[in-house]
């Protein structure tokens, strides 16, 4: 059973996002980025109340900019997905979840160490260059489905 509804176009989008944001962190890093995309699609809270699909999440605009830097300026995002990345994307939409991205709705790649909070949300852990953050306790029960 899928964690989020998807089409092959959605698989392609999430595969491209995973590569663009985390190709340097290997398959596990790409899976973690993909997990955040899926988490946002199923979380009905905070900044994600109006995003229900992979496409909605990836092309969400906040504060006048796309939520993901790769969409705004990433040449890797606009290249076709490869089959290896599509396989990873299928894993993420169907079942894959792992700490620190298991319940994370945000990640970023800081220039230094991961701060203990990011915009008021608690740090859950890091994988290579990315810091992962999940919602404050009690603010988003749907993120923990």
C-alpha cells in the first residue's frame, strides 16, 4: 500500500528532486530527501495543509519562492530522471522511512553545524550534509502517520 497516491509522472518528479537535492549523499541521502516530500504530502498541517500530491509539494511556493531550492535554480532537477532514481522514488512512496527523516517535514544543508531548531521546529538528526526537522510535539499529528 502506498503512503501517498502517485502516478508515473509523480515518481519522475520525486526522483528528479531526490537527485537534485542529495545525489552527493548517495542512495540513503536521496531516500531521506524523498521521504520529506512524501511526509509533506500526507501532513495536513502547518505549511502543508493545501498540498496533497507529490507535484503540489515539489512546486509549492512560499514567500514568493519555491519551497525547494532545486526547483528554483537547480539544473539537475530539470534533467530527466534515471531508472535507478525512479526505483528509489517508488520505495519512498510505498514504504520506506528511516530516522532522521522518518517524520521530518523540513531539511536543509547548512554552512556549519545543524542548529537545535529551525524556524521553531526541533532537530531530529543529520545525514551527511543535511539536517532534518520534524514538527513540534502536538502541532501536526498527521505527520506521524
